C-alpha cells in the first residue's frame, strides 16, 4: 500500500484522536519549521508526531547536536516511526502533550505542534499552552498548524506575539507562530 494512502487510512480510522483525514501538506511542513533555531545543542519538542512527516523536516532543519522530543498518544504510530527513522537525535515519547513536564526538564528552543485543539477541553488546552509557554526559552516560538484560525484567541492569551499564515489548500491550513518575547 502506498505510504500516503496508508497514513490517510490510519488517520481516518482514528479520527477522534488525530483530528485529520490526511497528513499535513508539504507547504505547511516547511512553514511550521521556519522558526526553528539551527544552532548547536537546541532542544525541540513536537506535539502530535503522527507518521513523522513533520519530524523528518525538523530533523533536516536542526543541527547534529540538537534533540527532538516527539510526543504522540497513539502507540502504533510511535512503533511505526521507531521502525522507520534511525536518528539518535529523535526521542519518541508515547504520551500526551499535556504531560510535557514529566519528560522534558530543560528549556525548549522551539515547539512544532499539530495536535487537534478543536477536540480538547478548555482546561486541557490551557494546561498544554501554559506548560509550553513556561518551558519555552525567551525569543523562541511555539508553531501550531490547524484547519482554522478559531483558536487564535487562546494563543494570543498565552503568548506575547502571534502571527498567522494561511494556506488555501483543501482543507484550509493555518500556521500560527506564537512567540515568547526575550
Ligand atoms: C492532525 S494529526 C498530525 C499528524 C502529523 N504531524 C501531520 O502533520 O500530518 C495529529 C496527531 O496528534 C496526535 N495527538 C492527539 N492528541 C494528542 C496529545 N494530547 N498529545 C500528543 N499527540 C496527540 C494524534 O494521534 C495525531 O497523530
């Protein structure tokens, strides 16, 4: 079975967890990684690894001495990626973004997230965003892709600056770049 078709099938089967029918588009993969730092020893966190299409772009972007902590709640997606990617910078965490503090103690120099905020309670969304803001090193970004800008207010309430880039694909894709000021 072709990989993209297999991924769409897995995403649709788990729609209430994934919040998507298919992988994020290539244009969004590139945009969502555009704020990542490329210097040495940076710590990056991904929320919602899926089948690792964006994780691969993150690994292409960051330096050889940096680390990527990738959170994913679906165990079979974690197993799939563990078998697919052999890169010692990638640390796969089979747990929810809401448990960030249990796994990552150091300052984070960039978040890349595709988790479905639309399906989360207000409490869970706030818990995730507040932890991310706390962990983020000043001057760095939490970048989130969603199918609409309906969650803009939440991001503006947590971060110091938020900019939006829209992609007129089907479905519409919106990348929010949320900054913690220095
Ligand atoms: C919209 S899919 C995106 C997958 C992939 N990153 C992409 O861009 O195509 C969202 C992913 O987030 C995962 N997910 C859902 N809730 C989560 C949570 N609380 N913490 C971490 N991952 C979660 C889903 O299982 C799914 O793989």
